[in-house]
C-alpha cells in the first residue's frame, strides 16, 4: 500500500467501505454504485499516489425481496459496527453508498465510538432534507428518513442503531443545498431548530460562506464532525448519475477546494459519499467527480484528476 505525502506531511491510509445497498431508494440502482466506482478507481491506479483499503458489506444483507426497512436496518447494524471500530482506532474512512439511508448506520457507529468523550457534529450536503418519519413520508422511501432517524425520530429499528439513543443532537447538524422537500420536513426542521441552508441561500451567499457556517455549527462544542455528501446536491450537469436529480444545484468548481479543507481537517472523523447510480451516469461524469472527491480524501492533489 502506498501512502501520500502532502506538503511534507504523511497522510494515513483511508478505508473505503462499500455500502452496497439500495433498498432505501425507489430506484435501487445505487446498490451498484460502490462496485462501479471501485472498478473505475482501480483502472486509474497508475496515476495515484495513494490507494484505498476496501471493506465490503456482506452479501445478503440487502437481498432482493427483503422488506426495505428490514434491509436498511440489517445493513445499518453491520455498517455501524464497522464505523464504530474505525472511529475507535482513529482510522480515516469514507463510506461509498448505496442510498442515503446508509447514513443511519455510518453516523450511529461513529457517535457510539465518541460518546464517552464528546458529541458528534454532522455536515449534511444534499438536495433533500431527509427528515421524514414513516407517518409523514410521501413516497415510503427509507432514504428520505435518515436525518430524522439520526436525531432519534422514526422507526425503532433505525433509531436503535445508536444504542437506542439519538446519534446526533439537532444543535450539531447543518444541512446545505436543500431544494427538494415536503412541508412536513420544513415543520420538522423548525420544531427541532435544525439549521438548513437551502440552495436559494447558498446561491445568494456563495458556497464557501454556506459551508463555513455549516462547519462552524458541526464543530461547536463537539469532539469531531462527519461529512455526509449526497451526490444529488450537485447540479445534474456535473453529477447526472443519481436516482433523484434536482435542478440548479451546487456547481463543482465552487466546491472542490472547500471539500479539501473540510475533509482533511483533524476534526473530521469520517466521510460519506452516497447515491451514485451508474445506470444513470453520462460519459462517466459522476464517477469522475467521485474520483476527485475521494482522491482529495486520500491526500492527492486535485490537479492530477482534472483532465
């Protein structure tokens, strides 16, 4: 395994967890995202300074025919165990989804690992608010529920992944880029005083200012923060390979340098990149973007990937 060196500082190896489950999405094609991305990444091995150490979700956790809630709960339990172990050993990791319901497992595990010495903050970058519970969902899709579940609301099978307690305090999460949501989610955000920086506000203030506020919220009074990035936060022109694209999103040229700073910080305890649906991609635009994002995490310079 090679190790990157940036500005004279050696970067630790990064574990990539393939969360190959699309059971929470209406279009389950994102279950193929981790394998497709890993193949693309491996083809570019000759141009990389550093590599990923891959961990695969066991087959069968999201088997076809399993009820979506059960599949998400089973895969979430496995994922929570994996991220808890990595967080306890202070290992750098990135979860590659799969649909965004995997976030319940990802951050429940990290929160459990950190609980004895502090709270976990979370920067949530997404076109959607994901604040539904089973009683309010319009679609029934579990990937519209992870924020609510992490805050301790919704199906008991999902809340229980953090030891029966909420994984995240509403004061320590900030959503960035939301532009597709329902009235029930707006009500939920207001009731629990969750900061949501919608896409209209991002466009008005600039991505750098919005992400700076999100990072400040997720960093305030906590032991570390995570970053959960749904690829549909980006404009479909830059990331067409997602299940639920929404127009007028974040443009990548405004984002990538901020991503470097945010994910390389010692306070960043883990990263998650989700909802890549290879069947919907066009000319590998989405997987190339993912490669740039992951290359930044492992410590490679952006210029090596932009060609």
